[in-house]
C-alpha cells in the first residue's frame, strides 16, 4: 500500500510517502524565518505560505519516493486541530487529490499522530507497530501538554492535561520576557545547558497535586515578577542563562514527576514521549534517568519526528488502515478544534 500524507496544521508545510509502513520520503518546508519578525505565527501569512509551498513539497516527496501520483492507494492529511486557514490548505488539497485519483482519504488528528510517533524507528525509517506495548504517554508541545493511558493501538484515554499554559507555551512566553527571539523554546534549551538550574527556585505548579493535570501560567508569572524586581538580569548573559536553566528545571520537574506518577497509577511498564517540546535535551535526559531508576521502559520520538511532519501523519494513517479504519467522507471539512478524548 502506497500512501501520501500531508501536514499543514501550523507553520510547516509537509508531505511524506509511506509504503507498507516504510517512510520513502519526508519533506518539510518551515516558515520560522517568516514568523520570527512578528514574534509568533500569523495565521493568514501561514496559509499564504502553505499555498506557495504545498505543490513543490508534494512533488518533491513523490520524486524522492520514486513513485507517481497515480501509483497511490490512499491519501491522508491532518484534519485538525490547528489554525483553520492553515489546515484548509493541506486538507482541501488532499480532498481534491483523493477525488481526482479515485482513491480513499483518511483525515488524521494531529495530536494522535504525535501520540503514536514514538513507534517510528528512526534508523530504519519505518513504523514498528508490531512492537507496541501498553504505555503511559506524554505529548508535550507548544499548545498542549497531555498525559494519555494507551491500552492498545488506537485505544487511549486522556488522564491529564494543561489547565492553562502548556509547557511549550511557557517556554516561549518566558523567552519573550527575556528578550529572546521567536521561537524561544529551542533557544532556551541551548542557553539552559550553560546555566545553573539551582540559581533560582521558581515554583513547580501543581507538582504535589494528586491529579495528573498541569498548569504553567503561574511559573510564567513568577518569572515576570522576578525580572521586574531584577531588571539588571536582562543585561547579563550569565544571568539569562541561569534563568533559562532554572525555568527549564521547574518545567521538567513537573513533567517528569507527573508522568511517572501516572504510569504507576495505571500500572504500565513503559512511558512514551512525543511532541515538539520532547526535543528538549533537559527533558529527555531527566526522563531517561527517572525511567531507569524506576525500572520503566522509555520510548521517545526521534527529534526528526517530534516537530510537525507528515511522516507521523502517514504512519498513523497506515496503522489505522491496517486495523480497518473507514475512509473519511470527502465532503467532511477540517476540524480545527478536534481534541483527543
């Protein structure tokens, strides 16, 4: 089975070709430079760039896979959630391709694609669905921080989520307070590696709460108040590194503690991690150490598949089709507010 996947939920235009679980191509056109000057993603500009990039990206993906469009058996695309103008470009293109080629379409939930991305083997560039084990999954990104109990393939339930700011949002907003350019999260990660995580004892929101929900708005506010009282920090590179390291330490402490606590509560022996923020080196190291100490298996999405990409969309679609998923009706539109249950 040959499948073309398209992703356009935010500011990456991506296409991938998957054949029987093997990733034949995975092309991504990023818009980071465009949105940096505005300090964040501008939906209308994102949609315009998707319109310009989509055809070349799809053509490149097909060319790298060495297949023709009429060789395809399925088309899949991110149906939601995401920025409506951006989603519409990729999803409507997939609808038109499916109609023109006379093949079925499968709409994919963006966070669910992240959820199952740890099962992509980065060395073999293929889906390892046969290696699946029940797990507790942390999906952590700029807009969402979720904990899910994954009982079996496509059988999962959300056990915790963010009540306000997501972890990635806290990183980006804190970076903005420090005067760092967008996107601030990856830059904070690099600076944190050179700072002292014990320089400031910022709050760990809801760390001791019995549930599995998150809240990071209070941490962001604490940093704002600290910088208001100590404006000289913004003029000193060493102080900025220490703040980055201390903020990262606070976020990581909460994410790791809640994840391991949820794994214990649901009696699973494996933790999986995915989403853009799972690229954070501090988080990956802390989770590795914690899982090793707790005797838990850890499966993290490879950095290539952490950020938005079409390979994860296509691999999830392949998995769903293998399990008997029905095609998405061609008349069904985007689902911008589609949340995981």
